[in-house]
């Protein structure tokens, strides 16, 4: 569905839908989240950082494999240069206690997602959330 929203029929013919979808995921990770509305995506100009023969380089989307695009996305999502919204930073700090440190927090399309909340720590989780002062 999102490939149809951002890619032209010609682009869908030239590249596999799975590769275009992976490229859109890479762009989401690079920009810090999904962009609202339709943006023109120049898939032909997109460069993907890859590791080939133990050397780091960048290649065009056409020359990258789906696995390489997904690996680049994971690297962006896990790297120290990841852009995080002030909301996510505040929530992560609030959930930093020993019992809550395994809880994951993400934000997509203006919605917050929490994962790995242990049932026995639900009350602690609720108290921590109640204390959070989210930035405007």
C-alpha cells in the first residue's frame, strides 16, 4: 500500500515491491519517522550504505539487495546518531528504572507504541507514565 503511495508505476516495474518497501523503511529511519502526506521519492538517486568485501561503501538502490537495505535501516535505528523526538527521550528516561528498562518505546504516525511490558510491572509502568511531562 505505501509503495503505491510513493512509487510510480514505472518504478514499481523496475524494482521489486519488497525493495521499494525496504527503501521507504530506510527513509523513515533516516528522517526519524514516517512523514505525513505524500512526498516525492527519487528512488533512482537514493544511496544505500553497505558493507561489501569488508569495506563500507554506498550503492544505488538498484544495486543494493533487499537484505542490504534492511541492514542499513537497522544500523540507522540502532546507531548512536539516531534522531529521537523529545517525547521519546522523555519517555525513555522515565522508564529507565531497573524493572522498566526492558520496555521499548517507539513513535509512528503520531502514535506511541510500548512493548515488552511485563505483567508484574504494569503498575510501575503506569506510575512512571503518570509522572512524565512530555515536551510540547
